């Protein structure tokens, strides 16, 4: 429910803070006091259209904040979760209107789009008036309201789930059928191409590996000659190793006679022999690694040519040829085994359709039965509202061929305002005042089912008085036992039934140079005085005060 409304610098309102409670709150005041400004500001916080004209003259921006206490399971809480917003149990909707026409929207101090604010606002509040029956404009909401009245939300959710399952099964069937037809049209090409790629047997990454190997071999061909020449110098016929070895042996035979002279030379020659042996090993290893095989290079060139030719032919990168081969093979399987799979999918689609239709037929029967009960309940409310000659009816048009996520039914509320007149859709047939009373009757019957937790009625009692105004007040009070109700009213019979009475006034400031709108919660004596004013007009008489007292006592009793 709405717990607090704060307005800053909107039209005539400089600073206004209103605390709301459960039950019925009425807003009264003389014409022009600012009731419409208050509702326009509230609508702005709920995501209504912004307007630079709403900003109070002389300031750069205005702001409206509406705080709500919302249960965790409420649809508005789900909207917050879907939009990644924090849900602390209290929802604070804030709208900033700039003087240049731009607006900014926030929920719990997190910036959001106006569309998100509007969706959350619509889940929290419904504003109704003679020319703003938003809950009834769209006929699609009529089906939802009928389901809420009859407690059919779970059945409707089941039908929706079965519709989705049916749609998915049908989509799978159509996709498979299209695949079979495509594969059949290209069967010869597929078989030839599949056989060709199977023989080629391309592997992912093969082109890169072959190109790198070819580069290595071509580089090896250039340095292999130098390596062999160096190897011949170190370990071939021209190698100094035999001469050095012979010289070392001769010196070793002399070493016993003159070790100081011979031993250092022998050590140096041995070191040279070891170095030459190590160099020979390195050269042999290099030659082995750089082994150039012309036949292998030719095989690599041929393989690369074949892969790239296939790539051009199939307009596919070489690395994707293996995937293409798998796809061709899968398409061939579709041709060879697709008929069997097609039968399975056709059976699954038929079964899904049967389940959906059975649930939809059951829901249609329940809706038709519920429509009769709704008609009876709403029509019972019409006579006290001075609509005793009118008739309300719920049209349920069932078309199994026009199935949809909600089943087979199109639901629309119709009325007949007078005997002998043609019934028709409520929005087209009923006048503004009649429409407001039809709406009130519906809301009372639906109570807290299919309704936002806060309902605002803007002067729906206009043009009526006496018993009708009292009947409207009584129904608003009954409705307020289930949901929070706010009513802007000129009817003392409605005001007398309020749990909270707010008086809207326009006060002069700066010696009459400017005015501001104020709102005050009225205690019992002040309430009596305001209701007396509503009864008597400009001059409040003792009789008016007495009549006001009787209205308040009757409402309390």
C-alpha cells in the first residue's frame, strides 16, 4: 500500500508530505484548491507522462516520491528482481521533472527507465475516474479479471505452459521437416560432396601444421649444404683428427723422459680432439634435424593444394572443412533416417496439441461458468448505484481455431444501459458517469482479486447525490476493507465514510503575490466542519453541521 507521498516544487505545491494508512482515505476541498495537481504529481511518480509545465515557476526542477509497503510475493517485487533492482520490502518510487522537459526515474534510489517505473507503478496503483478507466480500456485485462474472480490463475498458467510446449514441439517438427526437404533436394550433391570430403579427411589445424613443416623443410634445404661441408671439415677425410691423434701418441711416448716439456702439449691436443668430437656430434644432430626429403616436401605441397582446392570449391575455410564434412554426413543421415524421426516428432506434436486443447477446453468451461457468477454479482451492485435498469454481462467467445497462450477465449465486459437498447462493449456504450459506477461495482465484486493494492478514484461520484452518493461511499468503504482506497470527492456521503480525511486548500503567501497548495489531515471536529461545508456551500449553518454529524454517525454505525 501507499505509505507516504512527498511532493516538491510541482505547480502550486512547494513542499508537501502526506502519510497514508490502510482503509479509505478521502481528499476534499473547494474547486481549484489543487486536487488535480495532487493526482497529476502522484501519476508522475508512477511513470506518467512528464511535462515541463509541472515544475513550479522559478525553480529548475520538481520532484515526487511515493513510498509503498509491498509484500515479497507481490508482482511488483518480481518486476524489481527482473530488472536487477534491490527489494527491501519498501519500494520508493521517485521521479524528477526538469524545467527543460526531461525527467529522471528512480526506484529505491537506483536509476531506471521510465518504462520500468511505469510497469512497477501499474502493479502498485490503479487510478480511475470518469475519463480514466485504465483497468478496463484493454479487453485483454477482462480475461485476467475473470480468471482472478474465479481463482483460475493456476489453470491459466497451466494452459500457457502447455501452449509453450505445443509451440516448441511444433517448431521442432517444422525444423526437422525443413531439414529433410532441404537434404532431399540436394541429395546427389550431398552424397558426392560427402564422399569427396571423406576421402580427403581434413583435420582441424592441418593447414597451419603443413605450412609450418613446409617452411622448415625449405629453410633446411638451404643450410644442409653448409652443415655437410662443416661436418666434412671436422670429421671427414680432411679432418685434422687423425694427424692430431698421431702427434699426441708420439708425445705420450716421450712423456716419461721429459714430462714438464711434453705434458702441457698433450693436454692441449686432447682438449682439441674432444672439442672436435663434440662439434662433430652437433653437426650430425643438425643434419638429422634438417634432413631434407624432396619426396616429403612434394607430398606436403600436394596435400596443401588439395585442401585449398576443397576450400575454394565449398567456399569454406580449410579449418572448417572437417565441420562441413560432419554436416554433410548429418544431412545424409536425415535423408536415410529422417522419416523415422519425423514420425516421432509428429506424434509428440499431436500429443502436445491434445494436452493443450484438453486444458484449454476445461478452462473455457470454467470461464463460462464463472462469467455467470460474475454477472450475477455485478448486477446485484447496480441498483443502489442508480443503474437498476442497466445490465452487465461478460461475453466469452470461444474459438478453438483461434487458440493462443490464454486458451480459446476472448473475454469482454458488455453492458446494456436501458431495456430495449443494444448491449455492447462497456467502454463504448456507457457514459462517463455510468462507466465509473460500473467500474466501482466490478471493483467491489472483485475485491482484492486481480487488483492493484492501492486504488485511486477521481471524482467518480460527480453528478450524483443523495442515495446514490451514499451507495458509492458504502461500496468504497467495503472495497477499502480489502485494498487501500483513495477517493477525490465532492460528495459528503462519501467523505463521511472515510478512515482518513485529507483537506486540500490553496493558501496565499507573500501578501497575496503567490499561492501554494496544502494538505491537512482532519481530526473529528474539523471533519464535521468540512462535511458541513460540502453540504451547505459557502455559508455553513447549524443545520449543515447537524446533518454532517448524522452522516458521520451513520457511517460509523
